[in-house]
C-alpha cells in the first residue's frame, strides 16, 4: 500500500513538473526551421526555352545559400539557348518578384519575372525572348 501511495505522489508532483519544463518543449519541432532545412535539400529543375531560335536546355536550382538565393547549375547545352547562361551559378529572388541569375563573379546574366503561361519570362536584357518552365 505504501508503494502505491509513493508512486501516486511522484506521478502527481512529477507529471506537471515534467510537462511545464523546458526539456518537454525542446522535443517539439519548429515548422519554420524544419521547412527551411528541407527546402535546401531538394532541387527544382526548369526548362529554359529561347522563343526566337527555338532552342532549350535545363537548369537546376539547388541548395539554398541565403534566405533569397540558391545555387544554380546550367546544362552544357545552355550556351546555345542564351550566351553566358552556362556560367550562371546563382538564383536570387528580389522583393518585387523578379529573379536575377548571376555568374560566379556576381555579373547579371538574366533578370526574370513571373510569366504569363510559363513560370518565368526574361525581362533583361530586353532582347532575350526566354521562358522558364518548372519540370518538377
């Protein structure tokens, strides 16, 4: 009988102490942090199409490097789609909804905007008639 009273007393006092302790809260996952970790793991692939010369290639948006930027790789055949596209290494999303693709020296190769019927369309340079369509 004394053991039952002891166990009941420990449960009555220890249960609430454990529930309200910081160790109990540490077990919960933070959905924002968890989502940001998983976002960097996956890859998004896009088909880049040049409407004038009817060429296309693939680019892959990879690991997140900053809250606004991700690594980017372009296929070797992307030079036929747009000069300098094969050297693109960074995808940066701006607050106005535009996306800037830059090379490893930070030089802008393309500026994109959300497209009409495609995911993105080229804005700059003005002579680029490019469209990006997500494939996954």
